[in-house]
C-alpha cells in the first residue's frame, strides 16, 4: 500500500474503520471529526484529501464518501473499504452482527419461556424477563443459554410433595453433583428464581441459601438437616432429633382426623415430655424457620390423615415462620395463635418484652398483627406453656 500505511495516516484509518463498522459498512453520514492530530498527521491527511490543513490544534473534518472518491481516482485505484481491509484485515459489519445476536437472543428467550417449568408456574415468565433485562445470566455464565435451561430444568423438578438432596438433584439434572453449589451459575440462577418467586431478597450468606433450598424441598445436607419430635408414630415415645435421611424413609400410619401439634420452640417439647410423656399426642418442633425435615414430617402427617395445628411465638419473626408453615402446608391451622389468644396473654400481664424487627402478617388471623402493633409487646411460647399443655393433655386444641 506504499505511503498509505505511514504512521501519520493511522488516526484516519482507525476512525474510518470504526465508523464504517458501526454504520453497517456504509460511507454515508456526517463527516469524521479528527481531533488532537499532530502537525505531521494533519499535513498527511489534508494532503491526501487535497484540502487545506487546519490551523494548529483545530479538528480536521473528513467526508468518507469524499475519501472514497479520492482513493479510487488516485494511483491506489481502490475504494475506502478495500483499503481498510488491506491495511487492517477484514471489516466487520458490527451493526449486522449486533442485529444477528439480538435475533438469536430473542429466539433463545422465547425458547426459555416455552419451557415446561414456565408452563407449570407462569410467574417464572416474569423472572425470565427480569434476568433478560438485567443481563443477570450474562454476568453469571457469559450468556450461556444452557445455564438458564438447566436452571429451568431444576425448577421444573421442584414440587411441593417431593424432596431432594441437593447433590443428588444436581447430579440428576445438571450431570454434576456440585453443579448447584453456592457460586455455580445454575445453582445461583435457581436460588435467584426461588427468592424472586417468594418476594425475598437474594440470600447473602450460606444459612439463608440453605433456607431457600429447604423451602423448595431441597436439603443441602440430609444428615445435618433435622427436626425435633415427640411421640411421632413409628419412633420411640420420647423426644428425638430425626435427620432428614431418617424422615425420608418414614411413612406414618393412616390416622384420619387425628390431631398432630406443631410448635416453634424446643421448650414446648421438653415440657410435654416431662408432664405427659407417652400420653402426649405427636408434637413436632420447627425450632425457628422450619427445616426441610420438619416440613416433610408435617406434610406426611397431613397426607396420612392428621390435622396439623400450629403455635408459635407472638413476635414478628414468629409470624414470618407461621407464614412459611401456611404456605408450605395449606392444610395447617392455628393452635391458640390468634388475636384473642394474644390479647388474653397481654391482659394477663405476660408481655414484658417490646416487639422488635419488621412487622409481619398472620396467615390465619388478619387482626393478629394489628393487635400486636397496638400492644407493642412480644409473647413467647414459654410464657403460655400451661395452656399449651392443657391442649396436649386433652389431645385437641382449644380456641384458635
């Protein structure tokens, strides 16, 4: 190319290549504005174009169509696109490439939206829109469509009546027993979807992550995940901590209309064991936010005819836990856990600790949270043990 590959022409060729690649290889449009040129560069480019060199420091305007005509009529005898190709390699039509990528991405997301998981729960269409809009998948996996498809495959497997161990689920769906681990793209997408479906923020630590999986019926560890029970059919008549592995192999007998009780705190189980022993009806302690093991026990009791009655602390976290119970076990009903029960405890002078945290709503009694906001005091299960023990002794709950 002779003189055209001189260093003084580099700003011209670089700007011209950038413009035509972004402009669909078209020479039309406004002139290039070359700024910051040295005197040598200004002289060379102005000389090529046959125009007057701008004053020192002033920009040089270059029409691509004029440059193309100049090159064709010169000894070079070829147009601008050919010159740019010979000097710097093939020119990429970035506009066409972008259009093609966008079309491919649109087809890919249309395919995601037709996934069986979305057909089973159309709320996932909204989650997919969020991921596509924010580019969350690109940040995780470089936009690998397989990661989103795998996440949808996992979501399609999660059903309210089925429980999994995380590595087993990962091996079955992702073909990698660690494919759903924390920090892995597919696992992160699944947890993001589960959190979004529940209206909860993405978990910030390992404990929150395990809870999200547990709420979906997936145990990160079936030995460390456990539940405290008393007099559970099929087990010894004493307080026991059963691992998820033990629970997964357990089936209760059919016992239609038999009441099984559930509580939030271990102190209730201890008191029932001390005062009633073998005479206590089945009692399951969720021990805070219910584990997969606790939910599985309650779910199976419900499936086999037991009526589930639940009691928890009258504080905001207690109502949050109750909401999880109600969502995961729609057949569960409250046990002395309504506004009248709370107000009775307040009237008896049991409220000594101020409520703290973010207000929650009861899944069963719309008046409960209002009564708690008015009184502003927490009532814990340990403070109403005597009433709970009366119900356990009778085998049926009284009041809410």
